[in-house]
């Protein structure tokens, strides 16, 4: 069964469309096919969990949806645009304006404060320092870090660092948030806080959210879940 928009979901328009995605890697003298014709549609404002066994290609699929990798064949559209087309500069510009990323390991800049980390995407996108500071301040307040503006990542807990990463991903006001095991490196209580935050931000801001996760709790909080098996998506 191909994972498409659920019947009766009330979905009117797709924010993400993937058609016949194939991804192959060379492994010595043989070719390994990780994705074998993935079809997926995700509605604007929908939340979707991609689940499956470790090593089946979930992160690869997420990276292709976000334009971080190119498929061997097939088509991807995000907001009607192609995140994998054009030059690297074109792809980077598209990602910066349309897609926010959250990873298991936060990848914050160690020498910058929480506020500076969140300001960075805004500055890169052409916003003024004042505008960037205002946006970063509002986001850090929203994720519960009003008293951590000047703290560097090494001075923050794991959960606080991930909250900064979520704020940074949302700083340029993307239409899509892609999260790869966003709670996989957190203790259960902290993971629950971050999971709740993702759901709340989706409801408040309408951002389309796709998460790769092993967390049954996080997957269950999404509108829909799909499972990657043998290179294809099936309803889960």
C-alpha cells in the first residue's frame, strides 16, 4: 500500500510531494538500492512520522525531501519548488527560505550564544541585525529559554540545546520542518518536553512537520505515520 494522503483527512493541498524516489549507493562491485520507488504526499500543516527499522533509509529519505541529498531518480517538490534542482547555491537558497532542519545532534555553534545561534539563519537570509534579534528573542522565549539568551551551548543541558536547535530551525519562518530523531539523544522526561513542543509549534504556526523517529510516543502524536520497509513506504 502506497503511503498517500489519508482518506477523509480534510487535506486540500500538498506541501510535500515525492514521486517514485529511488536512491542507490555503490558498495564495491554491487549497487545497493535503499529507496525503491517511494511515493508520498504531505499536506500543508500536516504532521507525519516516518518509522522503520534502523538502517532502512529513513534519514536518507528525509535528506532527499529536504534537498540535502539527491535521489538517483524520481521527483520531489516542496511548496511547489524543487529542493534538489539547480546549483548548490540554488539548493542552499531554497532550503534556507523553505525548510528548517532539526537533527538528533543539535549542531549548534559552540562559540556563539543561544541568541546568536538562532539569529544566524535570519542574518544569512538578509534580515537586519535588529530584525534577527527580535525574531530570535521571540522564538527563544516561546521555547522556554528566556533566561538562557547569553548562554553558549556548553552551558546548556541537552534538552535546552535541542530547544535552541528547534528555535533556530524556525527562525527563517520555513513552511516545512524536518526532524531526524529529534529526541533520540535525550532522557525520557526531556524527550517528552521536546515532543510536546514540536506538536504545539505545529498547531500555533501551521508549519508542516515530518519526523524520523523510533519514539512511539512522538510518532503517535503526529497526524499520520508511515513505515519504510524494503525501500517503500507503507501505512503504519
